[in-house]
């Protein structure tokens, strides 16, 4: 089952919903975190008023999820005149798999207007290789196309601070949504993997992703999007990075910060 087929199962105005996480999205021994986070975000957006834009989503991957039934629930922590703070959880077998804190805000007039950071020079889609068709590539990654044009291939022993390139959904052709953006950003592995000279486990620990209030209707999930991560610090089996996702035309769509673990 594709991501958008699962998202379509979410009902409006219904807390404590049970959704089936499909097979085919493994990330090592766990279910792909970007799918779980996208599901949680879409669930919130369908429960709350549409004039509240999802500004920031802080996600903690508490435990590895698995294919099968999962329950989504939310709780409003505070609602002000323009900002809504909401907690969301995804549970399996009465255990929290994912916990998130969403900050949602209505647009209002402001004297401040600073354009988004421009996309880095990532060359073109034709200038970089995709991920190899190899057993080492996680199952979920086969739902995406990649072109690596910044940094090296994972496990290639090429140290550097940047990692990224181009990404799109391989098969899905839907209008781009916030949930799809979450999935596209997390489809990239931690930026330290090119530093390694052999495969080793690595995964997100915490993740915050923020969204400029932009009209997404011109974009399709099968369009190419630009992504680049920058390693701020990594040592002792943990790392910290920041990243961005831009349209092919260079429009900033998401700002990401991640802490991650690496077992090498």
C-alpha cells in the first residue's frame, strides 16, 4: 500500500482512530519513521480548524513501530487567539511508538517579511547517482527516487559536513501536502552515513520540522525536490544536523533539525 492510500483512511473530527500500518515500509527492523510522522501530522490537520497552519512539529521516536494496527490520539494543550499547541501520540499494543508536539498558528499581518533561505547549489538531477538496487538499501527507500549530488554515497567512507541531492516519490502522483513533505525529508538517511566505510545501524532520535506557510497546490509528489543536510556535530554515537527541502525552483518548503544515533 502506498503512503497516500493510508493517509486517505484518516477520518475527520474523530479522536482515537485506529489505522493499519502497511507492509513494505521497513526501515531495518522497524517501520519507517517518516511514514509514522506523516500519518500523525495528517491526523492532526484533519481534526483541527483549517486556518491553523502547522508551523512546527517536534517528533520523538519513542519505540520502533511495526506493520499492523496503530492508534492515533491527540490532546489540545492550549489554544490562544492565533496559536494552538497540540500533543499527538501513535500507539501500538498500548505502548507509545511516536510522540509529537505540534505548534499550529493562524496567519496574521506583520511588519516582518524575510524570504526563505535559498536552495544550495545541488547541481542537476542528472549529475548524481541514485541509490543502488542492493540488499543494504532499506525497504521503504524503494518508494522514492534519489539523486545524490552533495556528499558521498552512504557507507562510502567520504567524510564531509553536507549530504543530499534530489528526491521524489517513485510511484505516487498526488498533490503535495505537508504530510508528504515530512515523508520526503525523512526519506534521507542521517547525514553521517557517508562517513562510514561499512554498513552500520543509524536512526533518528528526535526531529523537529517546520513549514513556511506556502501554497502547495502547484506541486506534485512526483516532482523532484532539493534536499541538503549539514552536520553540526557528531561524536560518541550521536549526531546533530539541520536540513532544508526546496522545490525544483528553489522555494523553501521545510526546515528540519534532527538528533540521531549511529552504532559505529
